C-alpha cells in the first residue's frame, strides 16, 4: 500500500494498533472539541497565491534560536512511543540522528516538585548537547481523557525510571514523576539561574501570557493546546497564534503545534507568524506503520508538500512567506 500523505499514515496506523493504543494517541480531553478544531481551523484559512515569479529554486531552510534547520518542520515531544513500535523512542531518535546527525535537539521538561531533581536532569541534558529547554506549562494536572480512563490505560502504562536506568525500575504512568502544581511565573528566574540554555515555554494560548513570557525574558513560545488533550474548548492553536504573535511584537520567537497535516498548513502557520511547526501524532503514525523509516517518510512527505506550497504561492524562501498570503474564510 502506497502511503502518500499524513492521513494515509493515520488510516494505516489505526489498522496496526490495538483499540486502547489508538484511543491513547487519537484521544482528546472531554468531548475532543479542541482536538478536532485544531485541524478544522486550518481549513478555514484560504491562500492568496502570487504568480509570475521565478520559483525554479525554492529554499525551505530557516533558523530557530539562531540554528539553521532544513525546513520549518520539527518533532514535538510525545510520550510512550513503545506503544506503537517495539523500540519506541529509540526508533524516532535513530531517524533524527540518521536524517540530521548534527540536528537540533531541544529537551522538554515537565517540572517536578523537587527542584533538585529538575536541576540534575537539566544539567544532564546540557552535557548531552541539547540546545534549548522547553518547559510545558499546560499540565499542572492531567486533562480528562475519557478513553484512557475507560481503557484503564493509567493503570497499565509503565516507564523506565530515568533517575536509575541501571536498575531498570518500572513505575506506573502518572506516578513516574509528579508534575508540579505550584509552578508560577516567578519560578522561571530559578531555571534561568541554573542553565544558559534558551528557555521555551510550551502551552501559551493568550496575549496576556505571551506578554508575561516576554517580561520574564524567555527566548520562545510554542503555541499549543497539547493536541486538545488537556483543557477542552480552548482555541485551536492556529487561531491562538495571531494573538500571541501580535503580543510579543517580534521580541521572541513563536512556534506552533497542533493540527498540522499538510504542507499548506505549514505555510499558513508561517504566514501568521510562526517560525516553525511541531508534529506530534503524525510522528506516531509513521512509527506505527514503518518504525524509524515511517518517521522519516512522514517528515519527507510534509517537507515536499511544503516545498510545493511555497512554489505555488510564489515564495522562493521562507523569508517571503507573510501575512498577505492568507485570508480567513468568511464561511
């Protein structure tokens, strides 16, 4: 079977996986309104192409945090890859290393109540060459994921304890490391005091929080609603993007995850001010279908689609992608 787009990978992955695993990957919080709107919101945006431009050479390269990447398409942090492929995250990591041996790696942190534990982990990832620290903000408690509750997935999932890999300890999902419920804006200065890594805040959806991010001297924002898996009925990521971009006034970089399924979606996100997009579920679909090779195929398909979208809208470089390329549908 030829898989030619990300939705092909989604359909094929569904055939490969158990119901509980499908539900874990595809499920959203509560009624999954935000999960679905993440995708639908992109389709409410129309493109305004420009023609009679020389697009014989189209360059998809860009930079994030001063580092060059081959296309504005990155892999979002997602968990439990072992549910869809035996090697789990190792296969995804191998694809990253093979495709981009000098590739840019950021570390995503759920803040633990024990600050010393956070410090040890941050120091460890610094020594491993990670280039930024991504702090996820939108998970002080877990969202109400009905499918996982019905499937008793919380009871069944385990992780190897990162603090003692030689022991091989297995610990229950959501008991593995408590997530701090008291994290607040003033705590960011502590993280800034222990690391020189750029700090990126993941999960911001409003201009008020975007302005506070700038005030607290972080280096970037990922506009994200956790794939619709945390608080339901919030704005789709692409709908929140414009508000956040306007609020930061170009002082820090803004990225987006949630709902990207085509090259046109990537183009729309960049036109509305995102420096790059992050892929979550599609990476898991690729992994479920073909392991690390599937991850590579998903990234290649989206990159090729984005290249085509650029050419067909008259953009020869990422710098030429701007707000004039899009229009919100009146429908």
